C-alpha cells in the first residue's frame, strides 16, 4: 500500500515475524488493515487469518482506514466483508490456541 522497497521480500518478512513470535516472551499483538478492493477478499483475509493462527498472537486486531487517505480510492470494506473477516480471524486464531 505504501510502495515498499522492491528489494523487500514478503516471505522473508513473514518468516522474521514468525521467528519473533516464537522467541518473544511478551504480549504479541497484531493489527491488520483491511482496504476495500486491495486485501479484503475471502482468499486474502483467509490467508492472513491462517498465518495469524499459526503465529498465535495474544490479540489480533482488525482495522479499517478512518482518516482521509493520501491515496485516492482507499475505502473501508463493507459491513458484510468486515463480519466475514472477523469470523475468519476468530475461528483461525482460537483454533491454534486450544
């Protein structure tokens, strides 16, 4: 969303977060920003929920853009999409902690 450096590797970042999650002894909290048309599909949200289920944070926040964006066309997802995302996060994150 914010045009990261092309040399960055998402897989390497996710592996690093996973290593941090396994070594960190504090309270691990995540925040996932959902943007309509960018990452709010069932497949995208399901993939994030699956990853977070393995990461097992103490808290997994869902967020939406609330301030005027710097980029045109950035909108929050509709209510049904948010409910679906919440349900996916709740199901996947709880399943990993039981």
